[in-house]
C-alpha cells in the first residue's frame, strides 16, 4: 500500500520532471531537436526509475 | 563574455591520481591477489607498465589536437554522429563508475561505521556532495583536489608505514604466484583499472597546452601506479595468501592492525577519513564529467538544469543491483575487464581517424583541425 511519504516523493519527482521538461522545451525551440529529445528522456527517467525502485524493488 | 576555465598541471594530476587510486581503498589489493596470488605486486607493476605504454601511444597521436577534448576529436573523425556515439560511450563509462562506486562506498561505509543506518541515508550524503560539486563546477573541484589529494596521500602512506612491523616478506613466495600466464596474459585486461585516464582526454580542453596534458598524464599514471603497487605489496606481505582472499576491505584491515605504543591505536579512523574524502571526490568529479559530456555531446547551452534530475537517476540506478556482491561482480568481472576498450582502444582509433582526415583536408587545402 502506498504511504503518504511515497505520494509526496512522487509529487516532488513530478516537479523535477516538469522543470527538466521545460528545459527540454526551451532547447527544442532553439532548434536543437536531439538535445531536447535527450532532455525529455532524462525527464521521463527521473520519475520512472525511482518509482520502479520504490514500488517494485522494495517489495 | 563567458570566462574560459583553465587549470594547471598539478590540479589535473590530482584529479586523475585520485580517480585511479581510489580503488586502493576498495578492492584493488584483493583483486590483484586474486589475479596474481603471491605475485600480486608483479601483476600490479605489469598493468601499470601497460597503462603507461597505452598512454604513450595516445599522447603521441594527440599532438595535432592541442586543446581539444575527446568529443572534439570524435567530431573531427566522424562528424556529429561520431561525437554523439562517443558521448554515449563516455556517459556509460562515467555513469557506471559513479553508480557502482556510490553503491560500493555506501555499502562498505555501512559495514564499517554506519551499521544501523539505511543504505539510502548513507547514499544521500554522496548525492548532496555530487550536487554541490556540480553546481560549483570544475574550477572549484580542481582546486579542492589540489588541496585534498596530498592529504589523502599522506594519510595513506602513514597507514602503509604503520604496517611495517607486520610485514613478512616470506608471504611473497612462491615468487611467480599464480603463474606467468595468469599474470601476463589473463591479467593484461586488468589494465582497465587505469581506465580513468579517459578523464584526462575530457579535461584536455581545460588544460589548453599539449605539453601540460602530456606531463599530467605521465605524472598521474606514475604516482598512482606507485601507490597501487605499494598497497598491493603491503597487503600481500601482511596477510598470507590465500587467507588474504577473504578480506573485503584490504587497507581497512591493514589499518586495524596498527598499534604503535599506547597512544597510537585505532588508526583505522585515519583510513575512514581519507577513504571518505577520496570517494566523495571520485564520485563528484565523475558526476560533473557526466554533465559536461551530456552538455557537449548533445550541444546543450547549460548543464545546471540537469544536475538534480541526473543525481536522482544516479542514486536510483545504484539501488538496482540486489546486493553488494552483485555490484562487485559486475565491476570486477565485466567493467574492470573491458573498460580498456573505451579508455585506450577508442581514443587510439579516433585519433588515427582524425589524423587521416586532418591529412586529407591539409592535402586538399583545408585548414581544419588547427595544428598549433
């Protein structure tokens, strides 16, 4: 079962991912498509990986 | 105008030395004993010579590319694709180094002094350090190395000197240990223990002059290999083979033996201090270089927005292996057997390709790359 701590942590990770994605959007607008793609990949991983560790590996 | 960071020979040597000899505090002496048996010291000297020979070849090829780092050379050799591919390879090497060492240091720290703390708590200290280091940048890190690395070196040498009473040269017999083929043929791939020399080729743009890069490489390789050989020599003379194979943290166990009269006991506290300092510097520099490579390979304008997300990814990745033994297996069996490919073979290949292009463009009247 998810505790309130987990939810807070996921919320924090989502904030960090949003900030990272906004840097990706800025890079995309400067015509650096591949750089922006890599930043979006980091933004997705920063949420997906810790959530996987928290929810699946700890169990 | 943005100020260009340039640092000197000593700062760069301190960074490379620390990156290479951090292994002393982890598992290098034991790994050397596993490879060479009682001849572990011969094995340590042998791989040091191989690393110096490898660097000699690379530095000779590097001469026309003064002030250019490996990513620039890759771009010259194979264009944007080359830069991105080499960027991925470097990111993998540095990423593995950071992730594996963070886990190993934290597990060992937990084993020795923070026995009841959860692993995530121990790792949090490393994350705080690497985030801070990355925010301050390479100039601050290089100055910190120039100051702290001599302290670490003195601490390490004090431990080695303190263990003199426990040395038994008879433990070095039989002289050729596990045999010539185990040392000189199978052991050759362990030159990967010097794969951190790759970092020097990333720092080339901060060193500016070719001569500085060359002397930095030789100084750091020679000094680091002297310390690695000393650590192996002391460890294998203090603990007889094969019981030395059972020791998890070799230099810590050497330090625990030291008792110099009534007042100089529990020298392992010195070990803990230098070990923590060395490991924090190792991880921080590696992490900064991950950001540097990411920025340069993918042509980003800034790296600072990536500090927090990449530090979280590094910390999460370090939790992926199920236990300490799994990390050590990957580190020793895979990474430390094959990392000579990106550290020595890849730069040689890239430099040969870039030189060929350089020659062709010179013949056709082009002027790139700059041969200054």
